[in-house]
């Protein structure tokens, strides 16, 4: 297992280094400076990316609060959740590493990212991962007036439905770990019974280095944890094999949030 992890880690470091050399990192949900925008792939024509099958719809989980920060503490499972934005090359690398090591992830996608890279929605679902809504433009949704906040939620939901046949299984507010009462109400009205928060923050958007990302996750993770991570950062891609190896050593399995709560 250690040997596989080492091989994968070297591979993703090579991939990530090449992409970073091109200046393609994305801003996270923290307050750090935004990185240069990515170069979009040519968008598909409207209606040219039909869903191969309808993606799962949101569902309610009796006994769970409106804002979910973790799953059952009795299960040897954790959910690694990713803010979906940034260079798609890094995203593809991360998804590939996760799948090779038997992990399934939860991706909360930004609507403008889906507009630029429409094929990635189906790629996420085809890999067996959860896909959800992280607002349309990744701005501070809790600070918006009601009409603008509603638009941020529903426009991303519309993108997801057009690309996959579903509005996605989860909603997470942008630029905040939890939703304001207004945003939580608007999310419910849009079709999301719960807001997905987290109890472990990797702080990967601060670019602390792969070893620090790994330490941040493993210091606080426990049974049922929901971990916040981001696409678009080389540190995150490089850290993932070590994170998964150590989770496995502790008897914890990385599953989708849907599986964690089901």
C-alpha cells in the first residue's frame, strides 16, 4: 500500500507542477488572494452535453439538522468534500488518484466553472462521486440581498440540471462554512433539504504545502467527519495519497457524503 501511495504521489506531483508552471490555481473559500483565472476549455453548444442518465437528486435525512457538519460518529467512514473550481487538469488528476486508491469524494461545483468546463460534471458522476451546488459565482452568498442570493443558488442548480438531469445532491454556501438563516431557507426552496458544512478544514486554500494539508486533515478527522478540501491546488493533489493511506491505517474509509449519511 505504501509503495502504491509513493508512486501515485510522484505522479500527481509531476502533473501538478506542470499545471502550476502555467499559472493555473484557483481561489478557495478562504480570504486569501485569488489566483489568475484559468483558461477555459471550449464550451459545448447548448444542449450538446445531455445526461447519460439522471443524476441523484437531493434527499432529506431524518434526524439530521438543516446544516450538516458531520455524519454518524459510530461509522468508520469519512467524507472528503471538495470545492469545485480551478484548473480542470488538477481536478482530473485528483479524481483519478482517489479512484485508484478506492476513495469516493463529494464535489460542490461552482456554476461558472461548470460553464467553462461542462464535461467535468459527468466525469465526477461517472467516477462514482457525489456532485452538488457551490453557488454560481463563488462570492460571499451570506452577504447578498435575498434576490441575489437566490440567483446564486438557482443559477448553479440550473447548470447542474442541464448537464446531469439533477440539481445535485448537496448545497454548500460559498465563502462561508455555514449558511445564514436566509441562505438556508433559499436553499430549501431551491430543492436542497440540507446545507452541507464540515467539521475538519484542511486549509489547503492557504497553500501551506502538501505535508501541512495532510497534517491539518489527520489532526482532527474522526469517525463521521466531513472534511473541507479544494480542487485547483497542487498541495491538495499531492497530499491526497498520504491522507488516504493514513485514513486506511486508522480503519477509516473515504466515501461520498450520501453514503456517509445513508
